[in-house]
């Protein structure tokens, strides 16, 4: 196949645009549901404070001006055009920014980090740009001071805790505001007796459905949100034309000044309600992994012609990575490192399409061209209606539903009449219709309120689903990075990556959400709580982004100062207005965040102290080399996997095990399964394999590395990859193949990277039940489906005259040991604070960490080790 002709004939640009539009359509249902339902409660929450709606309309126009500029500056300018570029290899959110900073500044608190981790592909992508003098000075300062490292970690945990708190408050306020449309048809003091039970039933139903996953109904999410956006924008256009066509004047910033000057302290406090118009903006960044350039680039690489060599393909990937840091292409193909004609043609053929795909184009298109204008029209329409209705009997008469035309429900005429009404208004202005025709259609259009109520409830459910799923995702990330106890993670879809369900978290969120709904029973207090949670996360993002601009993007420090000063001052203003309402509901996210922060930090602190004990009490490798049959040590058939968090030395649990049971397996592997601060680890970089001691000892060390978004393989796939990696290490070592040592531990041990894909394993073959020989292909499975029947795998040593006899014998012994069985030896540690420790340390370790350890999932479940083959060795750790 000729690469030049492929570059001309392959319609990659058209397919890429089609992919972006499809992802933009899907993002409307998954990402923007929460943000789209904010018109339900913004005006109602704003005017719940001590401000009066006067006939001069200064108040309503001032609120509209604040809403317009807040939506324009925060979601549109800050997130769409700036923050979305700060992706961590396609992932977004608070922990993604923290992970990005950890790689650039080495401030990660993961205890078992290695220099070898910096050779990962994701790390190499981050070393393309050189830092300036100020950036290097700031980087050095952060790396030297442990206190600053802890501050960064605590900031990341606070942002995460507020996201979890938002997962409690968003479903409550969204669903409760949606069903509040029932209050217009009830007595003033009777609507709460219906609204609260209905909202609770919907919430219970929503959390109950999480067990089944969203993929079965996910195809309805985008149509529901699109219908809702069209509905509120059409209502807004109708209200603007019918009530006040001059409402656009309120978009002037001058009305914000008039509003604050007239309302004084009451106007400042009402900013906590205006803040709710950007609820869900952080989800735009947190859900970036579902709709970012990474997923699009994966599909683009599937169409790369196979005649490109590995080095050329790597240059293509680096070419695309470099374009991610700027709005224009920073890489000149003609002057690039690869002067191959084939490669130049391919790069030129894909340059236009990849420019479009490199900055989360799907989310940008969906928000800029659909969500943003729909929300602006909705808020302008409500303001136009309220500008002509100054007599407000109670706060619920200023909500969203009061601006919806309709008193009766007639599904036959409601849909058609509404969309034709605006056309008749325009025709009347041109004297094409009489006032009697318009009056007739207004009567028909006033039958829309209940259909809108139904659509609003569905949209609220979809918006709540997004924040619940995001909560599951961020807790999984925290758990992977050692900041949250081990929990059960269920993958609800075998096709869609990222759809997970955590039972413990789900039921906890449901109980807290019901407690908030029943306890407050109005949107005022819930909105005060939700506003504080939202703005706190945004402040954390602003702080991290200022560091990313200097340390990761290597921009002038002036840009970072301008960023944090401009957006930080806006968010600080809203934060102060929300914090002042502490006694009116804002205490809820603070209490929830304090509880979750205590859980996270206690678990992280206990994990660090446990690792420090392992490091201080590890056994030298020379101790293992002195073991011999003369000391009564026997070797039994099989493979023994000693799980440890250590990347060097022998764990204390092994010496404890040998002391009480003087025997170990004929093949011994010290296995470390560790997380690294990257979202994904490529399969060919998964394992670090090394030998401990002489060859005849048959003792190896294997380090399996996972990113915080990776999904661990099941036990069968993991065993297969592990054995294949060790076999490939033995074969390559015996053949004299030059390995690039990535980690020199000591004179007796050297670790090297062993790939697990078919392109990196040569000659290791497996045989399944059907007897068919296949090359090993162990791409990391994204989803483990319980319905797939497991096959028994046998390993075969291929016949090769070039293979050394000693290598063949070692491989044969490895295969025989695998056939004899594999045992997993884990440490069951009881951590206690040592004598002389402070009272706080005793409380954290002896009570907090011990309680979490006893009630979280065991390591066997988290590591997918089979229970029947697991042996736990108990020890007491005095830290």
C-alpha cells in the first residue's frame, strides 16, 4: 500500500468531524444535564434573600446581568477556552490537575515511586517543553518543602470532598426544583406535603437504578437534555417577545453596578443564588475523559496504515501531542525530526483533522453553540416575564414555572401551539394577524406547564445521574492513589469505558440526599449548601491552574498571576457570599467535606506509615541468598507470589512466614502492584521484571504499574501476563539481548521493562482449551465481564535451536510451576501507634485507620486474587 495515495484517499478529516459532532451530541446528555437545569432555581434562590423586586426593574435586570456575565466568564471563558486544555492525557478533574503537577514537580505522595516511572510514555509526553527560570525556581521550592506538598494534597482532597458533597446536594436541589412546579396548582402551605414525598420517591428510584448501569438508558439522555434546552430557549424567546423585548439592555455590566448600589448587603448575599447558574461547570472538566481528544485520537490511530514503522508511528503521536499545547500547529513537518516522505505525507493528511481534535472540541462545540445560547435565552425570558409582574405573593411565585404559559394540560395541542406562537407574534407585529388570532393561540399555549414539568423532571434525573457517576469515578481515582479506602467497584457496561458502580458510595449518597431533602424541604437552604460546594471546587481548580500555567505549560508567570487574580477574585466574591450563609444551609457541605477529608487523610496517613514501617523493617536481599536446604528450608512445586508494596528488598512478612513455615515455592516472585500518577499505563510498559540472586534460585521481582484510571485485570489475565513477562525476561536475558536497565536496585537486582503485547513478546506461546496456539495478546482489558467463561491456559516453550539449554530448562521449570498452581501470599497487617506517640496520632491510627481497615474491602478483592489460592500472613505494625 502506498502511503501517499492513502493520505489523499482516506477521508480522515470528514470522519473526524463526524466523530466530534457525535461526541458533542453525547456530551449534552452526560455532561451538561446539571448545568442545563439551573434555570429551575436560580431566580427563586436569588430573590429568597432580603431584596425587593421593584417596578424600576433594577433588581431583576441586575440579576440577569450578573447571570449573563458569570456564565460568559466562568464556564465559557475559563473552562471552555482555558481549563479544558489542561487535560492529563485526556482526563480531567481535580485529581487530574494534581496528577499533572505531581509529574512535573515530583510532589507526589505515593510512597513507592521510582525513577523508572518517569520513563513511561505519559511522562515522556510531559517533557517536551522546557521550563523558564521562574518555573524552575518554583518547581525546586515545591520539591524541597514537604509542607507545600501536603498543602497541594490537602487542596486536591478538599476539591474532591466538595465534589462528593455536590453529589449529595445536586440530585436533591435538581429533583426538588423540578417537582416544585406542582406548587402553582396547590394551596400556599400545602404543596410541601406533596413535593417532598414525590422528590424522595424519584431520588430513591434514581439511586436504585445505579446498580443496573446507565448504558441501558443512556441513549435517552442526550434527547432528553436537547428537548429540555429547546423547551427553555423557546419559552425564553416567547417571554422576551411577549413581555419585554428590551430585556437585552440588562446585559450591560452597568446594571450590575446599579444592582449592588441599590441593594447593598442584600444584593451581596443574593450572589449565592446567582452562583447556581454555573452549577455543573466543573463537570464539564471532570468528564473530559469521556469526550476528550484521547478517545478521538485512538480512533484516528486505527486508520494509520500498517506500513508505518514503529519509530514513524511514534513520531506521528508526538506530532499530535505537541499540537495540544497551542491553538496552532507547533510542529513543522518539513523541519521535524522525521524526514521520511511517507511520514510527511501522513502528517500533512492528518494535520487539519488533529488540530480540531486536540482540545476537547466536542465539549466546546456542545457548550458554545447549544448549551450557552439556550441558557441565556432562558434567563432573559424569565427576566422579561418578571419585569412585567412586580407583585410577588411568595418566593415560589418567582420561580421558573411561573414564567411558563399554561394552566391546564392538553397533550394534543400543547406541543404544536407553543412552537407556532412565536411566529404569530412576529406576524402580528407586521399587521398580518389580528389580536384575536394571537389571543386564541395564547390560550392554547397556556396548556404547556405540565408537559414542561415532565420534561424538567426527566432533565433533573439526567443531570443528577451525571454528578453521581462523576462521584463514583473520582472516588475510584482517590482509591487508586491511596487516598480512599478500598471499595467494591462494579463495571456496569462491557463496552463503555468508565461506567462504574460503587455500592457503598451509592447507598451513602442516597441516605444523605434524602436527609437533605427531608430536612430542609425548600430550595433556599439546599441552594445555599450547593453553591458553597460548587464555588469551592472552582477555587481549587483556579489555584491548580495557575500552577499548571507556569510549571506545565511553561508560560510567563504574569499569565498565571492574571489568571488567578481575575478568576480568583470573581470566585472569591461568590465564595464570601456563600460562606456568610453558614447557618442557612451552607454548613452542610462543610460538615460533609470535613467527614470525607478526615476519612481520606486518615487512610492516606495510615498507608504512608505502614509503608514506612515496611521500608524500615525490610530484609536485605543477602538474607534470602543465605537460605539453603541445610537450614531446613524446602522448595515446593508451584509459583509463589509474595505481594508487597516495596519495590526493593524483602518484606518483613516473608521472613515472618519463613520463620513459622520453613518452605516456599520452586519459583518465587515478589510482586508489587502500584499506582502511578498518570491516567493510563500502556500495556507494553505494564511490568518491570528483574531477577533476585543467582539463576538457580528462581527468584524474581515483578512490579505491575497501573494508572489511576486503569482497570485491573482479572486473576486469569493477570497470571497469564505475569508468567509471559517473566518468560520473556528469561528468554531475552539468555539470548544476550541488550536490556536497557530502568532501575538499578543493588548489585543483585536490576529491573527492566517487559512488554505484554504480541509485538513485544517473541516466541512465548499459550494453549487454551480448544488446543489452538495463539500468540500472546494481553492488551489491558477495560471491562471484565462476568458472563465470559474462563479458559484454562497452558504455556508452551517453543522449539528453537537458537535457545540456550539453560534458558530452556528455566523456562520449562517456570511452565511446570505454573501448571502446578499459583499461590498468593499477602500480608494482613494490624497497625498500631507506637508508644510515645501523640494523642492525635493515636486517634488517627488506632481508631480512624483501624476502623477504615476493618470495614473496607480486603486486598484480595481489590487485587482480584482468587480466595482459594490466597494465604494471609498476620503481623502487627507499630508505627
